[in-house]
């Protein structure tokens, strides 16, 4: 057996360990990391900027970050303003604040790497799309659980406006099937949120729909077939409207909206790595 083959086998074992690692068990070991950004230095001269979702933290994409880093990539996941502390910190935060933060991190990665890929989950995916329209030199996009179309969106906005007359905060809802108290997504997220921040999210989603045809980078889009937040046609609508020539879409099954931190048995990590390598 030659050295190259031995190296491939060794790396395959590393990746398998990360993929098969129980997310909840790992979470209990990583409590000191759950509200921290991360930066993993790579060795292949390429980087991936990962963006967490609204009310969550970078830990949401940490397992994916470790997997990509062991494949040689530098991986950075900053903490978006207002996250990782208390829900009240989201008050008076505009989605443009998040874009400004991400621009700084993108510039840092671009200055040191020949290729930079950008991806995120949920609102992190929406922010990735906005970045792609501003920076054509982004080499590829990973769009996970993109909220292109929210279920009963107009009704949700209407009731949020009514609720705002009586309270400044709302509580999250989790479907019984996929919202178990041991899901990492739930454990690391704010369980209440400022209603005004939800309006920021709605504005961001609308903005993405307006500019998505300007995106030209290759993109991989993945959504849960059981997503209780976005419509069933959300992924198809994104796929049809995005301006990319090269684009791929995939569904995962029996998973919560933001599935990436809890996924166990599907080949999502491998699909993402394969896509990036193909570029």
C-alpha cells in the first residue's frame, strides 16, 4: 500500500468519525464552545465562510466546519451581532449590520486564500446570497434551509404586527416530531426573540427574492422535506429564480428546518465537500 493510499484511508476515517459523532453527546462536551465563533486554519489555500442562522450561534455549523477543515480548508464562522448572549441584544440590530460584519470577514479570508466559498443555514443562507451579489469573486455558495418562501408569510407578518401591540417578544414554536429538547439547534438558540427582529428577518427574505437572479456563482441548495418554516416549494422557487448556471438541489428527510447541526445519517457533509471540490 503506497503513501497516498494510506493518507486517503486515514482521512476517510477522520471524516467518518465526525459524521457519525452523536450531535447531542458532542454538544455536552462542547458547552464552553456553544456561544463562540470559530476559525480553523487549513492547508490547501482555500477557505469557507459559514454563517449561522437567526437567534442561533456559530456552533450550529461547527461540525460541518470541522469536517471541511480536516479536508484541508480554512473555515471561519463569525458570531453575528446580537447573538450568543441574550435575546434583548437583538433589539435595534439591522440585517445590514450582519452584512457589514460578514464583508469584513470575507475580505480577511480573500486576502489569504485563492478561493473562498460562502454558505449558511436559514438566514445565514439568505445573507450568503446577498454577499454573492456584492462579490462576484465568491467561488461557490452553500445554501442550506434557505427561507425563500415562508409558510403563510403574509399571515405571519400580520399576526406579528398585532402581537407587537401587546408585547415586544414572542416565543419559538417547535414541531413535536423534530423539535425534541435534545436537538442541538434548539439548545443553542434563543427561545424567545424580539418581534422587531423578526421583522428584520422578513425584510431580509424579501430583499433576497428581489436580487436572487443576480447571483451567478455555482450553488448547492439543500432543504428538509419536512421543513415547518418554509413552504414545500421554497427550494424549487429558489432553484428556478437564482441566476446561477451551475446549481444543484437536494432534500433531506425527517429533519428540522435548520438541520445541519443535528443531521446524523444522511450524506450531507460528503455532498457539500464533493461540491466544493468540484469547483
